[in-house]
């Protein structure tokens, strides 16, 4: 039964990633060479025994896609940002950030990530009320009945696929024409440098947030420095041949009985799908907003409550103010900036004598 749940969680995580791939395609990233990133991710999880998978992620895709003015600039941004994250991870810089922040602010940051997941789920459901509402309701109800996010997600996806067939709803996308391995020539200019810095900030925040949340859900150690190494290498390998950025994700695999094998199953399923060039066919099966329920369950039930409780437990007025700052800035910005805001507010509150 445990192995079955591992497989289900991995496949559900892959279905979530497939939805995000539509965005990657829209920015001109090729899908076939993106397979390399998943293969690097598999090796990273096995070598470092990390429960944190990497896959298509909206925040990084949007940042790289909008900061780059054309395909060459976008690929250059992903390549250089990936290499920079490898260096940062190898130097252990993310551990320093977490150590300075402390447990209370780190938990407030994780709660902010959870709230953001809930907000994204609601926004997706609003855009596609039928499948979004069906996904939200069915996933939450099944989770409350079973306590298993994998089963809840599977039921929600199945119902959304049926609804999509009945009402003729399909995801719309166009596949990258030059979808093959082709060595790219990077470029360096002011816009690319701006994009690299922006993607690095989002990636640092995402690595810290996803690592912390996944560790809390899975109960396994999750080192954000190690994650930065293999996710950075994955981005560099993918973009070098025209592929998309692949970032850390908070997925149902974290709640599986065996999170590491489940994470590998997620990435292996995506690698096979991309390598066989069957992704466009699968995309058409998934109606819009079918992943909203998964995001809501992870954010509302697995992330928010416990982290808020730890963040504010026994907190002094100064620490409560700092945690609130981290929580709010994480929601409107990103986890890294949220931690920095909380640390600044903690120092200012202490100076002002708030206790």
C-alpha cells in the first residue's frame, strides 16, 4: 500500500508539472531538451538523498520569460542564474541565511508560502470556474475524509478530466517548433544581467521556502544548499540546449510514505514524457485549473497551521511583529525578501524597545 501511495503521489506531482509546462512552451522554451533537467534532478535526489523534486515552476518561468526580450536572452538568463546558484549552494550560503533568520522567522516564511499557494489556487479557480471549483471542492473533501493528499489529488484530476471531456474543455498550447537538442549561444547585456539577478532572488527564496516546507511535511532533512546545486545544474544543462528552467517545487510527494522514491517517480515520469515527445497529447487531456485543488490542500492543510503555530508560539511583541512582516512580505514578494524583511523588523523593534 505504501509503494502504491508513493507512485500515486509521484504521478499526481507529474500531472501538476504538466500544467505548468504550458507556460514554459508559451515563452518559447523547448520541451525535449528539458528532459536533461529532470535527469539531473533524479541524480540529485538520489545522491543527496533529498525529498525535494524539481520541475516546471510558474514563478521562475514567468521571471525568466518576462525579463528576457527574446528566446536567446531568456535562455541566457536561465543558464547564468543556474550556474550562479551552483556556486551559492556549494559555498553553503543558504544555510547562513537560515541560521541568521532563526526558527520563528523561518516558520513565518513557510506560512507565507502556504498562503501564497492558497491564493494561487483560488486565482486559478476563478479563471476556470467549472474545473477549478470542481478541483478545489473534490480535493479538499477527499483529503478531509482520507488524510491522504495523493488520493485527494488523484480523485480531483480524474473528475476534472471527465468534466473536461463532457464540456469539451482543453488546455490550449503551441509546441516549440524546433523541439530538439541544439546547442545555444548565450549572450550578455544589461537586460540579461538584470534577469539573472531577478531569477536568482526568486530561486533563492523558492529553494529556502520549498526546502523548509517539504522538510516539515516529509519529516526528512532537506538541505537548500544541496538543492541549489542540483537544481542549478539542471537549469544550466536544460538551457544550454534550448530547454526550460526547472525549479524546486512543493509537491504531493512530500506527503508520500517514502518521499525520495516518490520524488524520483515524479521526475522520471516527466523525463519519459518529454523524451517521448508525448507532452502535447497529455496536455490536451488536462482542462484548465485542474491543479488548483492540490495547491489548496498543500497550502491550507499541510503548510499554514503548524508553521503559524510555531512562529507565534511564545513570541514577544518584537518577534511577533517580525514574524508578521516576514509572513506578509513573503505573500506579496518572495520568501527570501520576506526573511530579510523579518530580520530587519526584528532589529528595529528591538531598538525601539518593543521587547
